[in-house]
C-alpha cells in the first residue's frame, strides 16, 4: 500500500516568512492533491499535480511535483495568519483517480 | 454552487450507543466518500459509493459500521454500537468522475465524541 510522509509535522513561522512543506511517497505518484484544513473542519482543495516536473500556483502558494514523481513540495511566500492550518497531501495509490491516501498533515502556525 | 453538506456538526454519545451521520453531496456528483479522521492523523477512507452502489468498503468495520446511499444522492453512515476508539471527525466528500481530474470536495465534517 502507498504511504505518504509529510515533513515537518509542525511549523511555526513569523508573519512574512517563507516556508516549505514536503510530502514523500513510498510509491510513484499518479496524482497528488494538496488540501488545507482548519482545526476540526473539512478539507479545502488547494491544488492537484499530475505530471512530473509540474508546478502550480494559487495566490502565494506554489506546489511542485518532482520529476521522479515521488515527492511534492508546497511553498508559501510571505506567510500570513490566514495561512495557518493543517496542510494535507493526498495521493491516488492506484492511478485510477478514484481514491486518496493521505499523509498525517503539517500543522502551520503563523505568528503576527 | 452549494458545497457538501453534513449534519450534525457535533455529536457526543456514550459507548455502546448508536449514532448516525448524514451527507448531501454536491449536486450532480456521482461518487461519494466517507472518511474517518482521528486527531493528529490524515483522513482514512471508510467507504466509497458510485451512484447508489458500493465501490470499496474494505476498510469499513462492518461489525459496527454501516452506510447507505439510497437513490444515489444523500448518504447516511451509522455506528452501532459505538466504541471509545470511534471518537473522530467523520468527513464526507464527493466528486464527479472524469479521467485524471477526480478532485474530491469535502464537507465540514461531524465531530464525534464517545464517552
């Protein structure tokens, strides 16, 4: 079965700082999804990456999928308190684009 | 467009009691998922429906959990009887299957506390 490891598990940064969250898979990634979750709430879809080397951006958040398709990174530029939350990566383990296996999440705190 | 709706948002019960959760997916989404998220962990798939049929329930503890999706729209997830380890957030998600763009959209979740 596919396993996703996220690092770091938690991150505390000062407002305005840049940060990176990593997601490493035990198997080839056919589709990698990034979600954000506020404590105790549902997941908000951020981005989906599929092709090796692919990079997508939304506002100040950029996600990349490496060429070998076993690792993805999420980069936040000039962090704001609104970026605080839990970031989860999810991957399709079978390539059928039907089910997701999730990492355990990275808890981000942004200090004003 | 309305998102995935879930109710109740919070539920507190004692062990051995029964509980049911309701989910209404995004209109037109044929695929519906139920996930269990224990504190500090990522969501774990319990069951996946395609219209009103079960696609995968391999991780559903069938001795106590059941789920149905009558008419292929709304879905209910039931736990009977509940155990302490069932305390978690239960998330419902839906998607509209299209090749390689099968993004799942999540509801706000139901936080269950079993005492």
